[in-house]
């Protein structure tokens, strides 16, 4: 089965497939709507062959549908007819959960994605649990995302941003009782001297996770909740 993988971000939409593993980038931003995303992806992938579609979405997902509009994009995402537009079977998953799935090696792992915003997910002994930590209060009336998302990086500079990333990793790892933390997102590469329990995410994690959504026959297709199985084949609460 060949999978088209769409990783929706606040700056770019990354598109790859089972056959085209190096993603192409489509600029997104605050005016990007669901309809425009679909048109742009279909135009960019004209001639590609695929049987189904995985979409990593920057927001909460239930029953393979987004249930809230994204913070860093345009509107129209909740009720858009995605399967009709693509003409293929389709599965939605939170974008952070998709990256976590692609980089998961076992045990209890927290994923933090430092890009335009802040994505978060946890895999707890083989069960994916999408999280929404970005907009929780952190310090001085600001949120986690406002400190270690792109706005925080630009406002505070790289040195102070790195210090905040390490502090937030430490706090959340302790709170979630995790063995390891997978640090991904476009700005993760700016970190230095990471603790032993923090793994720097690979650029391929999101694509690998999108493909795994269809490779895993035990995945709960309804998105009603996680299904426990082996730690090497996590399932998704999407």
C-alpha cells in the first residue's frame, strides 16, 4: 500500500509518500485554508501514485477529523470534505503524534516539537496519546509555546531560548513520568548539549509516522481511542 503523507505546519506543509521519501515543501502561514492546502498538495503531487492519505494536523483530532481550527493557519479546517477532495481513504492524526510515532523506539516517551508553535504527544508503553500543552501557562503570564515556539525564539534569542527548552523538557518529563524525550520540530536542530535522555528527532520522523498509520493493521481506524499492543507498534488516539 502506497501512502501520501501530508505534514501540516505553520510555516510549511511537507508532502512525501512511500515512493517519494524526500518531502517537498509548500509555504503555508496564517492565510492557509484547508481548501488551499488541498489544491496546493494535489498540484504539487500530480503524477504521484498512492492508495491512501495520512494527514498530520496541528491541533486536536477525533474520529480522524480535526475538532478545532489551527492557531497558526487560516480557517475552514473542521468541516472540509478531505476524502472527497483527495479521492482516497484518509486518516488524520495530530501532527506531533505522527512525528512521535515515526521516532518511537519503545518505553514511555514524551515528544515535543519546537517549530512555529509547540507540538506535544506521548507514547506510553505502545499507546499514542496526543497532548495539547502549547497554550498552558508557563511563566510571566506567557505559555509554553510563547517561550519555546518561534515567537519565543525571535523575542528572547537563541541562548535564552535553549535554556527554556531544557527547563520545559525537565518539567514535563517529570510530570509525565517518561523515560525519554524526543525533541523534534524545525528549531530542534538549534539545541546543543542535550541530556542523555533527550533524543533529537530526525527529519524523516513525520513521514515515517504517516506511513506507519497504514502499515499497522491493529490501528484503531475509528479514532475512538487507543488500542494497547506491542511497544514496537504503537497505536494512535486520533
